[in-house]
C-alpha cells in the first residue's frame, strides 16, 4: 500500500469489527494488501445482477446505499456508514449480486481483494461468524422486491458458511407442457398419450375446461396394473381427487408444504382458474436435493417404532437443509409442525396396535390427543420439549380410574416413543403420562374454569401452556366444547385477563435505558441473552391475552397478530412490525439451534449479541423495541397496575 499512509490505515482498520480481533502482525499483513478507492455521490459500485464483487469494501468516510427494485420504485434495504463494509455477500457466494450498492454521498473505501478476504474467513472463526449473515436479514425489504429476487442469507456459523439461495417461485419451476383429457377418456388412451409426450401426469378436465382431477404414472401403476383394471375403462375411475392447485406466484416452499400436508406428488398450477402448468416433487428436488413428500409418504407406511425413529432422523436432515436454504419463519415452522404431527399420529397408531396386541385392549372410550404450548401454536423449532395431554370421554365414576389407567399407560408409551424420536420430555411434567394431564372432558372443563375463576402464579403459568391447545388426533368434538366453555368463563371473569396480562409482563425484552443489550453477568451464559424467554415469550404472551380477550380461536402467534390487526386492536404497521420481530428472532433461534447441533451440543436459546454483525444487532434491537411497545399497550389496556 503505497498510495496512502500505512499507520493511518492501520489505526482505522484496527477499530473495525472483526479486524479489531487481529494481532498487530496479522493486521499489518492484511492492510498491506488493501487498496483505496473514491466513489462520487450517486455512483453505482456494485450493480444488482452484476458479477460478484472483487473486493470487500470497508467504508473510511461517507456512506453507501443498499437497494432493491420494488413494485413502486426503489426499496432501501440498508445504509452503511463509517466502519461498515459491503460486498461480502456476492463475494463469498461467487454469484451475481443480489443488491445494488451505490454511493449515498462522496465515499472513500479501503478495498481488500477477494482472495485475501476469503482466506481470512476460512482461517479465522471470528471472521467466519461475523460474515455468516442471518437467515432473517432484511426480511421485509427483500420480500417486497420484484423480479423474484428474494434472497435469504444464512448465519449458520461453524455449521456451514453459505450465502443466499434466491427462493424460486412456482412459475419458474413448473412444467408448462400440460396434457389434458376428458373424464370419459379411456385409461389406454391416457397412458399412450403420456408415454408419447414423456410426461408423468395428465390433467382431467370437464368439457367446460374446469380441472377436476389428475392421473399420474403412480396412479397407473398402483390403481391399474396392480388391480388388473380394464384398460378400456374410463380414466375417471383412477384419477386422483380432490385436485390440489397452486398459483404460479407462490414460492417453492409453499408448494413443498402443500405437497407434504396432503401427501401428493403433483400440484396443478392455475392462474385465474386456467391451468398453466404442473409442478411435481421432482421439480422441487432440484432445489432441496431430496423429497420431503417422499419422507411423509414413508412415515405413513411405517408399522414399527424403530423404523419411525430412523425416519425422524431423515426429517431432521431435510429440515436442516431447508432451513439453510432460506424461507420465511412461518413456512419453516409449518414444515416442522407438519413432520412432527405426522410422527405423532403414526406413533399413536403404533402404540394403539401394540397395546391391543399385548392384551391391554383398544382405547376404551373416545379421546383426543392435545398438543399444547409451542406445539399447540404450531411454533415448534427443531427440538422443542413435549407439551401434550389427553382428553377422553366422560365415564361413570366407578370406571374412571380403570379407564384413566389405560390412557396413562398409553400416554407413557407415546411420550417415551416421542423421546426416542428426539423430542425431549417436558421438564415441568406437562405430558399425557401425567394424571393431571390425562382427564375426562368434564374434569378438563372444571380445571380450566377453576384457573379462570381463581388465578394464581401457578395456574397462570399453566394457562399460558394449556390455553394454546389444538387436537392432533381428533375423534370427537371435545375441543370445540372445551373452547366454548373456556370462552364463557373468561367473559364472566374479566379480571382473569388482567392477571394474564400482568403475568405477560414478567419477561421483558433485554434492552437497557440507552438501548444497550442486557446480558447475563455471570455463570454458564455470561454475556448472552435468552432469545426465547426474553424475546419470543413476551410477544407470544401478549398476543395470547389480546386474542383471548377478543374471542379469537386461532392459537398461532402470526395468525393472532393478523386477526388483531383486522379487528383494529393493533394498527396495521405495528402488527407488521411485530410479525417481522417474531420472524427475525425465530430465525436467529433456529440458526442458533443448528449451530449447536453441528458442534455436538444440546441446542439452547442463548445468544451472545457480540457475535452478530452490526446490521443484525440493529435489527435485534429494533425487534426488542417493538415488543416493548406491545407490552406497554398490554399494560395500559388491562391496567395491570391494579393487581399485584
């Protein structure tokens, strides 16, 4: 570096994170490789869609704008100033730039060549962690971008340093070659046309053009060949229905979720009710490298617990891959929920069969397996503890203990099976194997009503878990009746909601008076904060109380926020900010779990904010700030200072 004083550059770069972690000798070597550049105001430094950056740009003075094109003009993603850097994303990814970077004002940068920067990242864990961008970075700005540019960049630290995978839309992946025929067409003709066109599916349409079903290669094999059907029979008799459709503007992850949920391998793509393509799970394998739909099908075929345990390990690998590749928090949580629900349902069937085979008999009365807490809200991450219970039909008093005994044994076996599948037992004992969590419909109603009428710290804690219930195995209308009785009890005891609101203020976001992070001062988690307890829990608790007040039946936090916005309880922009806060913290938490598991550690919810880059820290502070606002609303709406 002969163009400018070395000591001046050394002094400056030594203040820039993470270069400040280098010793003097290493820093001198890095600085000697740098160049200096001047960019006048308005100059485009890195064009969107252009080649990857050749340098890491470190801003010495001035500022830069990072933008995306939007439907209504340019979207400002971020502003970088003195001591910040840009260009790392496209440089590390080695692909076209996903953002445009331009000089917001006259700009002076120090430039570190790509080769030297990559070596720093590869050889220095501090650099690796700093430049492992968060999955949730710029969620809202990126989501509003056009031209299908929806980058989600991952922060998996030591697990694997990946950059963004642009999420594709269905319209990009679908096959536009669509064959169709009438329901009366013969099986022989249908199969011949599919073979000639070398396609795996035929859409069945009425004469009006309305699609009513689909026939796939799989249908022809399993329904025609194996059953010896007459090839002259109508294709109507072998087509799959109801038809599952999706629009071309949906994301690949949404298609993947829909296939997994319904156990299908093809979706018909429609635009204004007109068929424009067919999407198969094979098309999605080009993105994921595997087929979650196939895993879902395999789970449905399993008859032994040992096989189910191994299958759940496959689910883990797929989920890790999907999480690393990007996607919204809601989509990823729904995928986790879908797989976990399938495992629970299959496990219940296996245990029922085992108990009957062992002479204990089948379920003595109707029952519902209830998911509670985060499982009930459909917000489980990779390994959330179990929270479950059983509600069974009312029985005569003289038979209660015997029948409850059957369900307790059943509950223990299911809980143990879930533990073998990697879902830990609840440390608080909120599981179907606990007599207090395995009751008749009548006793559950009495229990819930007693919590509402006589709230205390213990029952308020239990209510925050149990009142987010949903059924996984639903064979009776118990839950509708339970929800109705609970709603009427709260209408008659409004003071309960004030206590719930007060309880929801117990955990505060970890921000100090000057917006600094409040972290643990000592112990195992020194210098860390708890993303779940101090970040997500305050938001989830507040959304629950407001929803119970409004009689909203939905338990999922994001859906609750949207419903509260529709009812005017939360202003639209405020609700959107809360959604983004929930998604950002959730994705940080998922990323943290993946890092722990990659290093053979038990996942926890603690995060050292010093390990985040400047943008991530800023977004986390903004998330905590908006949650603070929600707690202020809760405090004033329910006048929580009136109860102790």
